């Protein structure tokens, strides 16, 4: 019996084409609410990069910044920023011109420069980034960086940091998160808070940063537009986000 459902945002809940929730996915959310199934956002985005209307859909909890900042109506129940030593390493590499980066803090995010690659990544997610001096990363705890490097160059980051790891959902950039972070830990903290066993949870995702989330639940669904590694790890592969993927998966598992 499914008692909780976790939804990635980009490419899963939101279409890359419209940046909206397909009507069929909204039907699923409405049905889950009626059945008493807890619905939880599980995203790499911070709250301030989510569209305002998304908060009006009755979510039971939010796993943001790839699992590092989790909260519900009662408050924050998980907060795990990047180690300050690794923040210094990333800021230094950006200053050296090794790569461009997006810094995400609890209340603010910024990029070191609006390169073509950075603008493209933001456009794909319907987000407009802004520039700030990258030293502002020292002004508040950092929960996640995005390093705009190719997969083959990801080692530039991983070879230099001691308390962080990388994950990604597209070739444009990798996410840098704490070594003791990830969507799986956000899911585990949320399930504990809700009093629900992992076997009673389902997760929907499309990127490699969803792989750890898949391992933290009993049932996992890869969207038809997901990467091959994600499809291989999923319990079930549904159709694409723009082809009623969430609805078709919910129907497959008898949840509608």
C-alpha cells in the first residue's frame, strides 16, 4: 500500500516545454490527496526558484536543494550545508576560471557570470540567474553548487573537495552537495517524520540525482524522458512528462 509519493520537479512534474504541470499529473495529485497519500516535492531547486503557484497544490513536505534543506508546515527538519572548507575550494576554482558556477544558499542564489552555458541551463528550467561576486558564497551557508562542467571534467571538482560529492541530471552541469547529503537522506528524514515505511513510498524522477531517491523507496518510476541509467534503476519506466507519464504510472500501479 502506497502512503507517500515523492516528485522531482524538472522533467518529471514540470514539462521542459511549458514549465507547467500537465493536466493529467494534476489529476494524480488530486487523487492522491483524496486517498490520503502524502505528496512531497523532492527537487534540486531551492524554494525561491520554484514558481509561486506550485506552493498552492497542497504538498505535505518539501525536500529541496537535493535533500539538504527539508521542511513542512511545522518547520525545517533537515538542514545540511556544504563544509566551509569545500566552499572555499569551489570559490577558488571559480576565481581561477576553471568553470562557471551557481551558488545556492538558503535565501539567495547567484552565478559568477552569465555565460552561454549558464543561460542555457537556466532557460531549460525556466529560471533567470543573476550575477554576484562569487565571494558572496562566504556570506551564508551554501547548500549546493552547480559546476558547469562536462561529465568528463567533473573530476576537477571531485579531486579537489574533501567533504562533498557530485551528481547531475544533465550534461550542462553537475550538482555539488555535501558528502552526507542527497535526496535519499531527505526522503529518509521525511518518511521518519511522517511515520511511513520506505516500502510504502513511491518516487518519480528523471535525472541521475534521483537515483539515490529511488534506492530510498519501495517503488520507483523513471519518466520516459529519463536518462538510461535512471530507467535501468527504476521499478517501472513510464511515458514522458509531456505524454502523461505520471498519470500512466499511477494507473499502472492501481493508484488512480
